[in-house]
C-alpha cells in the first residue's frame, strides 16, 4: 500500500510477519503479543466498523478506557477512518467527562465496560468484552483515508488544574511532521523494545507508542503502572528504552531490594518528561540503569515535544538540561530579566490551531503562530536550555520570586530525601511562604529541622520551606504527575495561620 497522509497509518505495513508490534502486560502477570500484521488487520477492522455505523469524516469518537492493546488499535483505526480520536481520562469526575463528550461533540464511545456509565446516553462499544468487540470489528481490506494537513487527527484534553479541561486539537499534518522530527532526534528504535506505562489518554504514552510503531520497534505496554511492575517489566522483557514522568522513576528507585534481584543491563535509554526532574533523581536512575543514558525531555500538548535536541557542535547535554533549540522549531524568551531567561514561546508545525471552542483562551496564548508555554526557562553560556518553573506556579515570598521546582531540586539534594513537592500558603507578612511535603529514602533518616537547616545552608533564605511534612507518598493525579491541587488544599488546612 502506498503511503497515505494519515496519522493512523504511520506504522509500516511492509514489515516481516513475525515482527512484534506490541507486548501487553496485565497486572496479574499475563503477557500478550501482537504482530504488526495482526495490528493492521484489527485497526482496519475498527475503521470499517466505525464507518459501517454511519459516522462521517471529521466525527469525533471517544475512548474511555485503561491501557490495553485494544486502546491503541482503536486509536489508530479511528484516525484511519478519517474520524477524530478523543482519549478521555476516566479518573476525572463524571461531570468533567460529560463536559469533554459535549465539548468535542463525540458521536460514539469505545469503552471499558466498567466505565460505560460515564458515556451517558451516547452509543458505546465495550472493548474489553471479547464477544462485543469481535462483533464490532468489520474484518476486510481498507484503504485509509488521505487527510489534509489541517484536519484534526485527535483531540487531547489538558489536565484542567483550574476549571474544566481544554480541548487541544492535533492535526494530521502537524503530528506526522512531529513524529518524523522526533524519530530523527531519538536513539534508534527499530527492533528495540520501548516500555510505555503512562496512561494512553496522556500525550506521553500516546506519542511514544506512535513513534515506536512508526520506527518498527516493539511497544511494551503496561495496562496499569506500579513501581515494582515497571522494574520487572524492564528486566523480564529486555526493554531498551524506558519512558516515564519523573514521579514514576522516583517511585521505582524506592525499591532497592527488588532492584538488587533484577538484570536491568538491557536498558539503553531512560527518558523522563512531562514534569520537572532533579539532579538527585538523575543520579539514582544512573545507578539503577548502569548502561543507560538518562535524559530530560520537554514538550506540551499544545506545541509538541520537538523544540530541543542535541547541540549542533556535539557538546554533551548537561544533566537536567532539556537540550539545545533545534533549527526546525523557533523559540524565544519573553518577560525575563534578559535574553537568557523568561517565559518560553515556541513556533513550529506542531502548534495547535487553537483550543477547541475557546477563542478567548486561544487569544491569550497564541499570537502569529507563537505559543506561550507558560514555562520559565533559562539558557546557559553554551545555549543549553533549563527549566526554571511554571509561570503560574511562581509565588512571591517577601518580595522574591519563588519557583516550586527550584526548591524541590534543592530539597532532593538532601541525602535523606527521595522526593519533594512544594506549594505556597498565604502569609500576612511575606504574602506567600513555601510548604514542603517530603518522602524520605528507605533506610535513611531525615528530620524536619534537619531538612529546614539544609535548605537554609544550601539555598537562598527566602526559598526555604517554613513548614515541612514528612509523608509516606505524594498524591498523584491521573497522569502520574504530583497532584499539586490536592497538596495546596492540604497545606491550607494544616499550616495556614
């Protein structure tokens, strides 16, 4: 079949019949392997089945389910049919799901049976009920529909830290270009195994699964993340590349007894993205995966993960750096003290056309094709870019700007601290003051006063947390990132004066 301009058709068809497209790992230890030919056969059957139900080009189809092979088959099949895939976080409140279904004008929902009630009155098909799913699949030949560059391929919804989540339409042209650029910059993936444990309703898991299939590699998909399961999957499946948000690695490194029993030598690359990382986490990851390069990636749903790459002169990328600005994506800093620091704006072919049904919100962050990321960055003397913090997370303490990510990096340099999260609470004199929630390392002690003293000794006084709480774990949102909203509410109750 000739190449077709359709994001659902990026995985090669001219590949050997025994090439493994995906290995699915169930929480109970079950393993299922699917070949590239079997994947294409079922993705085509999804496309045929959807069109047989009367859906027309551009109609939206929701996916309301946990990670599974069927999820990815459905995702690509929806797009092959010229329809728009709408992955939905099933962990958000029911009214939020209802908002997404209405906002995206979803016509039909592919669901796990236990989440079917969230689809309201919309027609639904249970992907996890074998007989129902088989009867929906319309097996037979299918020619994927050639799409225009600006037609929507998928709509992803932001996490909605304030108010209802916003729909981010991603186009066929923009994301075929994005995937191509990412493959050019990534380590070779063909014939490699790539571990994906992030939820597929989030960009991190979707884009890596897409890239791996596009390159002819094998996606090792965890149906449900757990730190122990993640480590075992990396070892037992001989994974070459691990993808994660930093919180997932932070949880994994807290399993030293298990790590001591595993052979993780096959891991060649560990890529952390979607949230800030720390020097301490990099060092621990390097100890656990001795043959792997550890790297920081950056991207947003609205503008893609293609702004940074290797230095053109071959200089090694410093730890925690996001890389060097690439030639195919424009970047600039706005509102900072000089040209080397400020809020990052980017312009490239991956930038969304605008938030769905939100013209006012679009006008706030997109101007002449430039997207305001809201991320404060700085540039070092060699041109490498480093994340400072979110502009909307920054708070003022005694006249000084405090970025939680900077305080967290400082806290995690303490020898007894495994993980930290910092949030502000209101203060009559200072305006806001930092509060830290800390998880300690197994077998090592760390006192509250010791942690406070450490931050005073190693950082500016205005940054030090006025209150510290040692907790067994940090709360996670549905994307496996730290749930800062929950910590803000907790801090306001526990420490407000």
